C-alpha cells in the first residue's frame, strides 16, 4: 500500500464523506489501507454493530477521532465558545461521549484517540485548571484501557500546548499534529510547532492552508503542497524528530475531496527527503 518513504499514508475517514461500503471502495481506489477513523458511530445505541463491521475490514486504524455535537465552526469566535470539552453546559454529555469513544477505541485495539479539546486559555487560571482536571480524568481512563489521548493542534500556539502538556505530565496524553490548523487559526509556524511539540507527537495530519489576510477570520484550506505549510520542509522536519507514525490525509474543504486526496497521495509518494 501507499507510503511516503517509510511512513504509511492514510486518510481521515470523515474527509471522504462516505458510509462504510463506499469508504472501503474509495480507499481501495486510492491504494490506502491506513485510516484515521471517526469513532462517533460507535457511540450511538447501535455502536456495537458498527464496531463489528469495522473489525471485518482489512484496515490498519492508525487512530480514532471523536467530535462533539455542540461545536460551531462558523467563525473563530463561535468555535472558541463551543469547541471541545470546554463548555460547562455540555461537559456531562461530552464526558460520557468521550469515555464511550475510549472504550470503542480499546475494543478495536487502536492505540490513539484524537480530538479537539477546545481553546486553551492559560491566562485564566480558573479556566486552565478546569480543563486540566477534565483532560486528566479522560487520560486516566484512557491509560487504564491502553489508549493514548491525542490533543489536536491549532486552537492554540505550540508553546501554549507544550506548557499545558508539561503541566499535566501524563503518560497517556500526546499530540495529533495538524500543520494547516496552525495556519487556519493563525497560531504560529507549523514547522516550528513540530520541533516544539516533538516529544508528544504521535500522529500527523497532512493538510495545507493559507493564512487569512484579516485578523480574526478563518484562513483557507487548500490542496496539499499548494499552501503555506511548506510541505517538503514539513516532511523533512518530521525526519528530524524521528517521527515514525502514519501520515493521515485530511481534506475538509473543496468540491472534489476524493480528487484532492488522490493528489496528496501522489505528492507524498513522490517525496524524497
């Protein structure tokens, strides 16, 4: 199957916007057998059926992912208010959803579960302390199930996330590094981010973007190696930190996601360090 040097190439299941039978076919066409799997369907009442279906597929699941119903990505302000496990009014239901996702991830024998945890506000001790408490609770349960929880980058600067991770100092807590998110949220240079977060990086998203001209607005997601991530140098930096995991292509915009993902696969396969 497809590789970029020694790294297996995967895809984020949600990027292909297909149900399981069509998703299997799309991945076969792409020559990919590694997947970053949306585990949300396993959190529904019929979740066991979904897990049974997934087990029968000849995939390598590099990680699972869980999102939350209240999240509103309309603007940077709305996602700051509604993102992840930060909103107090949603914590009870989101805690249970996350715990169910941990159980499903463990049941599949997958090592990592990723999520956007929400905006880190280290300037507010009360907010920071609350989020630390919630993340520690989830990471404790994950550790008992031999799962590592991965915080996805982008909604904070890499140095802020590093401080948060150092404060928690939890063995079941790592990073899913998405370089485009740092550009979309205007949170620094992704290549510097790789070096800053190197000790915690366990999983990579392959995604590109262009920074917004107007502060406080979204950047633009673009096809891999056409934006400001600086694709080749990003991959070379992964070599520098001895990253040995999967490169999971994520595409959340555009009118031809399958075609854009196929382009990303071909560009990754052609990369030479």
